[in-house]
């Protein structure tokens, strides 16, 4: 991410954090989204989902909904809970950077401490296999340097946005959290600023054959009144959602709902089904707010020296260990 992107992100996210506290509260029950030239609800524009709110809540720390008088204290607790440890393995961690968006999101007029609304404890309902895979992934991030294939697909390999920003499901990153929606009669394109990822939702089409698995799955949409409903299948087992973390398996299915609930507010709901990773389906709700900010190039690949440096460092360690073994 270049300096221009960082500067833009900080300015935009400061604005988005403030909007996120008020925009969705303006949504009225009688609001109907404007129509585009094709007669469909108009979702065109740039939307931002930056917030302190994350997919899960720290276990036992806070309720889902916080009273307005308690918001400042809840935000302090969440900031403390999300602050990463200061270790050598966390070079460039958030304590050395300014990551904006330190405000709770407001969904349906409520200050929310997690996107998860079901289960009501705010925790993903991992199965035993789901927990095992999450632990394997976490361990591999700090121990596996055999080659690029063993490194995370987002932050290290630049194949997907960091933080699971494009999804599905579309998680909120602490920077570059803008998305541009562009509609035609038969498709909706979503461009994420984070890693400049593009996702195409085909309206009323048939799913691709099961063996074709794009990085963001195969997304088919249809309209239910003012709501765009998107079913995504053909999800990849190596496209990891880093905010949780978890990987999908072959039988996974994601259903997303995008509803414009006010001139500057978009409600995003999603349900995830994957019997291998989770003991039950789970559901979440998120707020997007409109912004006039442009999307900037993320340029992950062009500046990605981390991969070669990390692997070169691992080979140097191996050579040193081999030399020490021979010297014994």
C-alpha cells in the first residue's frame, strides 16, 4: 500500500467512522431505494464499511447492543481487546501505525459490538474440525516457509484482499475499506479498494460447474423488492477469511442480502452454511455508509518484497542450521 493510499484511507475512514454512527439511524421503515435505468434498486456508488466492530465479539466482554451512554467505554474495551501483542513476529503491527475507524458501527439504529447476530454470544460456532483447521492455519503463519503456497493468500501472496475484505463474506478492513458498486442489467461489479479486487455478481444466471472455483466463489443474484439477494457457491478451500479465521469446504454456501435503507446507508446481511467447519449456520449484519471518496490503487503485487525476503530468510536459517549440524 503506497503513501497516497494510506493518506486517502485515513482521511476517508475518519469520515466513515463518523458517518457510521449516524447514517443507518436515519433509515425509515418507509424508505424505498431509487431505481436505476433498468428499474432495479440503485446500489451504484462508493460505500465504506470501516468500523471498530468486527465479525466476532471478545468472549464474555460485551453484549451485542450497547446503550449510547456506554459506547465510549465499549470502544475502549474493544480497542484494548484488538490490540496485537508487541512481539518480533508482529513487525509493522497496529501499535506502530495509525489505524482509524475506532468507532462502533450502527446497524438498525443500534450500536453493535459484532457483526454476528446469531449465535447470540457473538462467537462463530466452530465444529471440532473447524477449530483444528483454524489452529493449523495460525501455526502455519509463523512456522511454514517451505514455499509461497504455504503462505497466506492475502497479506503475503496478494491473491485476495487482506482481512477477508472482499469475501464472501465481505469483512471490514481497518484501512482502504471502500467499495465501488457498478450495476448493469445483468451484472453487478464490486471493486474493493483493498488489493483492488473485483467481484462480479451475475443476475439470474446459473451457477458454474462445481469444478470451477473462482477466488471469490461463484455469485448469482436476484432481486426481492428492494433487496439484492446473492447466493455464492463453488468456494475455494484455500481462500481463507483472515478475520475469523476459517476456510470454506466443498459444501459451503453463502447467502448475502444488500438493501439500501437510506440515501447514505446500505445494510448488508449474510448467512453462512458449511457443515464441515461449523456446527450450524450463522448469520451477521453489517452497515455500509456512502462516501464521495475515490478508490486508490492498492499495488500489493508491485511492492510485495515480503514474499521473497521471508523465503530467502528461511533458506538462510536452514543453511545456518545445516552448517551448525556439520560442525558438531
